């Protein structure tokens, strides 16, 4: 069986694309259309001999799609920065002596540290693993093509100047934040408003836009609290009194200011990080509802995840830690 799989890989590499493959081709000239295929792990030691062969067979399937570049990365290798998606997974044994198997695949976007899709095959006899892999490869083509399009959209959005929801006062937009015609004004009228000021940080750099990521996490904090987040004017309030005045001006229940004191990265085979974020919530009467430095646990990224994506997970966890206490204080 081992040699049957290897033969399948070599035959697939040498054969031209079939008509069915040609029909599925999607033209992509984008430099980000690179996919890394990792060797699969296994649940039974006897399946370890199929790890690289299955990954190679899946790579052959993807290489038949025009415009998608595929790189096979060994388990101990580093995933290149140019990779847009990473495909990994495992071979799962079923029954005694791994007589039946299935294949599970996970597709991730390492730049944003998110899982794009998970797909799983049916359970089949080990002797039919070639057919199993071929079917999974066809599913993977569709998932990867969609994942690359979504990756491009996320990159395009991130590269735009940050465009937060406008502050609205009596139906008129602030001069520094013109009204967004797509804003859900009906929803905001039914919810308490919460002003999110632009986050500050000691750790911003060209590679990881921490202040932008933190501001976005602040918006998600407001939404977790059941509030409609509003963007503060560009001239952020520098004191509690100014923050309170901003809350009064916008009719908000509070303003939120985030300051990222530190994000400490480490490498343990994958990228990990932990952070310290000061969260300040001020009421319209200048009462400080919440002012604490939140320390997160160590966040463990997946293989290939990059600094910006892991930083996003750190900041979202900080908001998760702060949210229950802020909710209680707001209810008083």
C-alpha cells in the first residue's frame, strides 16, 4: 500500500491536468496565492508511512489549479512569509489495526491566525486510501480557491486607513468623522452607545499595527457589552473630564480608552504571546467605571501564524477578561 501511494503521487505529478481539473481552474496572478501543505499527523503509528505521501498527493491536486503555487513544508521546516494559506491535518484510524481510515484537513490563514475551513472525508478501508485522497483533493481545491479570495479581501481591508463607525450627534456627523451612509442607525438608536477612542501603544511598528488592532478589539468589546460602538474624533480625550464630556456630547453610556503596554512574543515551535493592556472606561459624570491593566494568559498560535494575527488574539482575550467586570459596573 505504501508503494501504491507513492506511485499515485509520481503519476499525478507527471500527468497533464484532466478536463475536469481544467474546468475548475481559476486564474490567479496574485503574489499571495501560495499555499503550504504540511505532512499529515496520524492517530495510529502504523499510518505514519502515509504522512508525506498523502500531503504530496494533495499538493498534486492543488497544482492542477492555474495560478496557485504550492509549497511542501516538512514538519520541522519554517513556513515562508509569502504563504497565504496553510493546509494541515491528520490521518485517523478506525477499527482494529487501522483497517479503516479517514482524512481530516484544516486550512488556516497564518497572517490573521484564523481557521478558514475544516473538511473531513468518509471512513473507508485502508486499501481505498487513494480514492479517499483524490476526493479530498477535489474538495480542497474549492476551499483553497475561496480561502485565497477571502485572504485577499482581508489584506485589502487591513491596508486601508482605519475607518471606524462615525460619532453621531443629533443626526449629524462629527467633522472629523463624516457619517457613514451604510451605518445601521436604527440599531444604534435602540442600543446604548459607547465611544471607543483610538488605542495607544508602546509597541507599534511597521509590521504589527498594534494600535489599529487594539482599536478594533475595543469595538468588539462594546458589542460584547451590548452597546453600539462609536468612533471618537481624531483629537482623543486626554483626561477623564474630557472623556466624560465626549460621552455627554455623543449621548454615550461611557467612553473606552485602551493602551497596550506590552505584547511579549515567544517561539516554542509556534508563535506564542501574552500581553498587558490598560483599559479605562469613563462615565458621562466623569466617574471612572473601570481602570485596570489586564494581563492575558499565554496565547498559542497555530503553525505559521504571524505576529499580527497572534496580537489580535491577545487583545481579544484581554477584552474577554475585562468585559464581565465592566458589564457589572455599568449595571450599577
